[in-house]
C-alpha cells in the first residue's frame, strides 16, 4: 500500500515525504519538476535511508496514471502539485486554471478509473478571502479570493466536495495551510524558489545570505501593533506531520473534512525580521514600501479543530523556524542548484 504524493519534490511535498517514510509508508511521487528538481527527492532518500518511487509526469497527462496505478497499489493521495505564485497567476490566469484545476480534474478521473477513493488536498488560508474576522475557522464562508491562484484553491475545494457528494464512499480532507516557513533540521532540504521570491521568509533569508540587497516591507500603516502585516507562520515540518495525521484520518473514513494547519498565533513582518536576525546573527536591511495589492492586514488560524480531531498541534516556535531556515539557506546559498 502506497501513498501517491503529487508535487512531492516541492517545498512542502519533500518535507512530507520525509515524515511519511519515517512513519513507515511507501511513497510514490508524481512531479513534473516545473518548480523543483529531482535533487530534493535524492536528499529525502538520503535523509530517511528509504526509497521513493519517482514518476516525472505531469498531473494533466491522462496517460501517466495508467503506468502509476498499474505499477503501484495506491491507497491514498496527497495532492500538492500546483502553481502557487500569486503575482504570476494574475498575469497568466489561463495557465493557472489549466495546471491547477485541469490537473486536479485529470487526477480525479484517474481516481475514479482506478478505484482510489481517498485524497488529502493542499488548500490555503487564502480561501477565507477578505471579509472574515480572525481567527479563521473552518466553518466560515469562503470565496472572495483576490487572485486567480487563490481562486483555483477555492474552486478545487468545491470540485472535491461535489465529487465526494456524488461518491459517498470517497474520503476527502482539505488542509488549509497558513504560512509555511522553516526547513528540515538537517539543512539538507528547504524552500528553493525560482527567481525573486514572492513570499516573505525566502526573501528575508536571501537578503541575509547576500543574494538580494534589501527587504521591501509592504506597508507599515496597517491596523496592527507595529503597522506591518500579521501572519500565522508555521514550521514546514509541523505542517508535514499534519499530513501524516491527515492520511491516518482519511484512511479511517471521513467524508469531507476541512482542517486549518496553523499555529493559531500571528506575528508581524517586523517581528519575523527581528526573530530571524536573532537566530542568524545577521542583520537584514529593510525599507518600508507601499502596501501590496490583495494583502490583508491580519491572518491567523483557529487551529483547534485539527487538535481535536487529528490530534495534531504545531510544536515548533518562531525561533526554531528562523534557525532552520537559516541553516538551509546558509548551507545551500544557491538552493538545490
Ligand atoms: P512547490 O512549488 O515547492 O511544490 C509544488 C510542486 O508541484 C513542485 O514540485 C512542482 O514541480 C509540482 N507541480 C506543479 N505543477 C505540476 C504539474 N502539472 N504536474 C506535476 N507536478 C507539478 O510549492 P509548495 O510550497 O510545496 O506548495 C505545495 C502545495 O501547497 C501547492 O498546491 C500550494 O499551492 C499549496 N500551498 C502552499 C503554501 C505556501 O506558502 N508554500 C500555502 C498554501 C498552500
Ligand atoms: C501569500 C499569498 C497566499 C498564498 C501564500 C503562499 C498573497 C496576497 N497571498 O500569502 O495566497 O497562499 O502566499 O504562497 O500574495 N511581505 C513583505 N515583503 C515581501 C513579502 C511579503 O513585506 O517581500 C509581507 C506581506 O505584505 C505579508 C507578509 O509579509 O504581510 C507575508 O507575505 P507572504 O509571505 O507573501 O504570504 P501571504 O501574503 O500571507
């Protein structure tokens, strides 16, 4: 019995593969390496001493599934594969809808064809949109997303709910991630964005390592304690362990369940910068710029449902997130290249 991990070579996928392998699962990865490389999975195997079965395939490729399902007994799927750059999605909505939604539809067709009925999906706190009060709870209304990337997450959630409604013997878990940062303790795997990072933590760490000159902070006039945006940063290893709990749950039979994976606490951009400076001993120069369009002032999770039903809680604090990010970035200044 194996778990099929789409997008398993990526940032969250590679950390999840480590935790799945350590928990004793067989792991099959399907990735087209559009935002990753085989090197991350080579290191996953080196860290765990276990083999991953790799398929360099696109989730939109209907023919790819015959090979994967005939060569493996797939019990459940963790579906990470997708494009995730917000700005790029505004420039290239058709490519985002094709890759993320088209790809998910092909995956679901294959699940129907080969009788695989369990899926855990990577959704995002972005589905809470701009109108809900914090902390975000799973039963709040979703939608009102501010960019095509976010809209793909909202649509895919709906597609998965409709599919489960039509097939009551399917089990679907939607995981809404808050802001994953950090890296594996070993410093061997971590986040390796292509080009200039869109997200805060990789930007900070690339300034610290000297790849970028200065951090741009998008606004210090929000209604928050220091005026900068507040987010719920979660260590990627905690997030990965959350996936192991979700796989255990989806195997027990859940219908559709939705869980926030966050810490339940928000910190500001400046607080994260200062925590990173303390952890790394490196100063991070910054300048205040105007707000980034589509940003909300504050975003953090009510993480109590995952604690109650999955027995999962984030355990690693911000200092550890920064230390682990710095170990990865300083030991791999060019990422996996
Ligand atoms: P990532 O880009 O590092 O990983 C995604 C992986 O999917 C990459 O390895 C990429 O090559 C692969 N991929 C993309 N399109 C594919 C396709 N058509 N066929 C096969 N493989 C394909 O991103 P990540 O940060 O690890 O995110 C994983 C998932 O979690 C994504 O769905 C993302 O939208 C979601 N998510 C991420 C965050 C975050 O902050 N990182 C937050 C919320 C949700
Ligand atoms: C963003 C996406 C979200 C996606 C998530 C993971 C937007 C509006 N939202 O979340 O849909 O799920 O990434 O990919 O883009 N910041 C700076 N300087 C920077 C980068 C960020 O000040 O160079 C600030 C932002 O204004 C925000 C905070 O840092 O207050 C976190 O930003 P980011 O890491 O991009 O995450 P989100 O915006 O929360």
